[in-house]
C-alpha cells in the first residue's frame, strides 16, 4: 500500500514528513498511528513517481520487522528491462538503464543496517503456543 505521507516526530520534537511512502505487508501489519520506535526508510526516487520511498524496517514496542519486499531491486530491474525495450527510440532507454543500474549498485545491505554495529539481531520476541 502507498501512504500519501507519514509524519515522524523525533525525540526532540522535530517533525519530518515523508511523502508517497510504499509500505509492504510485513511492515503494514505492525504499523500503527502513534507508534514510537526506529523506522528505516529507503529513498528510491527523487521525482514524481507513484511512490518515492519504502518503509522497510521497524523496531518499536516489541516489534522487530524487516520487510521481505525489496522495492529497490525490483524497480532497478524493471528500469533496466524497460530501458532495453526503449533503447531504439532515440536512446531514451539509456537513461532508464543507467538509473536502474544506479539503484542496483547503490544498494546497501539492509540486514547490516538493521543489525547495527554489533552485527547481531535483537533478541527474539517471546513466543507463545497458539492453537488454531
């Protein structure tokens, strides 16, 4: 799903509004209004696309979630494929291919960013037996 905007308030009270944020199922299941914690956002576009960023990680109030959908890789490959198809049209495809390659090569390791300096995931949340 795509949110028109998400407003994040830091500890000092400064508010930051992020426009056109893509939130996939894993994060969307635990995201709530008024939630406090640490949010991980990946800027994908600087222009007026359908979305500009992806909220891909969340550490908050007993929730530790990394989204399985990596939109950076998906959009990068889509741009390369579409660029190859539009290459014969005055070389317009070169712009798409170059931006697709920059998305794929500029990719940082999300797992490493999420783990932090100690390279260890936070302790697992307690699990309870659930009968369905």
